[in-house]
């Protein structure tokens, strides 16, 4: 396994690119989110009526604001980047919304059993410590509450790695590696205007982190995107969405960080 980096490095990069992110996401999300990710995400989550929702890794708050208009009673947006929270708090106003800056790899500033729904939209690949994230999600959710998250499909890098082995390298990934190797890597991202660090993990690693603290997987949806490979257009795995429900009572002390 390649050496992992900590949450400070990840938070630092989002502070650096906060304005770029906000400029391109705006108040509705970019086209990729509007047309591919978000419709599938909301279909899996279901009804927001009367719920308290946590948008974990809320970025500029566009999704937080959208959820506040879908029947939720309260929506809390937290993000590790103080600059993104400042942008969200300045640009978006709704009495149902609270924004807070918080490192998602540490204890969250929320009381036990107070959240009905957690949403983490394209966030977990930037989380250095899945174990703490999963346990904190477990702690703040009500019994039968649920977390739904979208991530870069782990097979996306695998496809690009295969292209490189076939002599057709893609410049998106600054480092590519075999599917079963977990590592901190760099990629061209944010509309090809930034190099971001992220964590490549297998789907097994994502799911096991939540199973270990007593979640049950209730939905999984894979989303593809067309990629041109020479003269051929191919739909490849791009995003996967998973929903876990809090159905087991489980208490455990975190013994370390990833």
C-alpha cells in the first residue's frame, strides 16, 4: 500500500480551490451532477418530508440548499474547508439550513441519534479515515436512519490502468495502479483545472467500513459515462451510489486512523 496522507492535506486542497469549485458548481451543481449523479442519488434516498438531514462534505452548499426545498425540516451542511463553508453561508440563505466547518475524520459536532438522513455526494474518496466516518455516521443517525453516498467508481481507475497497459494512456490520472491496491493518488479534476489528491479504494473496502459498525446495505446503483477511446465511444463505470441503513446497535472505540 502506498503511504496515505492526512486530512489536513485534503482540507488544504479544497481551501485552495474553493472559489474555482463554487464558480463551476454554482447554485445548481454542474451538468455532470445535474444530469447524471443527483437524479440517481435522490431516487435512492427517497422522501425527505419532515426529516433532519446532514449533507456531509457539503462543499459550496448547492445540494444542501436543494434538499431544504424538498420537505426536510432541518438541513445541516458540514465541510472540512472553512472557505467552502464561508462561501455556502454567504451565498445561500434558508432558515432551515445550518452550515458548520468540521473535519469529517474527527468527531462530528452533532448530538447522538439526531439525524434521519445523511448524504455524502462525491466526498468519501477524499476521506482519509473511513472507519471514523462510518462510526460517526452511525452515532449521529437515528435508529433506522440511512446514509446514501456517491463516489468515483473504483473501476474507473482500473479502466484507465488497462488503457495504459494497452498503450493508450490517459492524462487524467497522474498515478494509476491495479484495482486491489489502496493508495493516495493524484488526478486531474475540477473541470481539468486542478490536480487533486484522493484515495483509491476497492468497493469491498468502502462497504466493509460500514458493515463493521452495524449498517446494512439496502441499495447500490452504478452510473456510466461515455468515454472516447480512439475512434470508439464506450460507456465505462464512472460513479457508484450506495445506501446503508442503521439497523444494528453497535458501540466500539476507534482504535486508529487510516
